[in-house]
């Protein structure tokens, strides 16, 4: 299995499910934009809907997905329901991606070695 990553087989776990929800939520550009906005502070649905050409109910559906992934919390503030960013689940996603760093570094090191070998071969032919 030349240069193929072999992943150990294991049972599907709660952390796998959480990653599924996280990456599914982050897959949509509207939801990513909502998260960027919430990084600046809490906001109501109407505020979050302003930059998009969509209804408040459509934004609410996006918020439900983000809430299901644990990326936002909702609180009541007088007569408004505010959405708040909860970036904690993103740490698991970052860790998952970071686990592949050694794989990419190994591939880049192998490519570097190949290029060095090829360059040495070119200079020996001169």
C-alpha cells in the first residue's frame, strides 16, 4: 500500500457522531457566515438574516443545524432569542485535521527527497 493512509477500523463512537454533525454544519457557506458574525457577539435571528437574501425562518433552520452541532447556544433576552457562538466543538474538528499533519509532512518529505534525487541526477549528466 504505497503512500496510502491506512486507518484502523473501529466502532462508530459518540465522538464520530459529533464530528459528523460539526463538519456537516460547517459544510454550508451560510452557516459559516453566521458563525463568523456570532464571533463578534450574540445576535437575534433578524440580525443574522440581514446580510442574506433569505427569510428569518430559513435562517432559523440554519441555526437549528448549528445548535444541533453544539456550535451555538440560544438564550432569551427580554423579548428576543439570541444566538451565541460556542466554538468548543471546533477544537475536535481541528484535532481531527491535525492528526493528518504527519501524513502530509511525510508525503512532502518524500517529494522533497525525490526532487533532490532528480536534481542530483540532472547535475551528474552535465
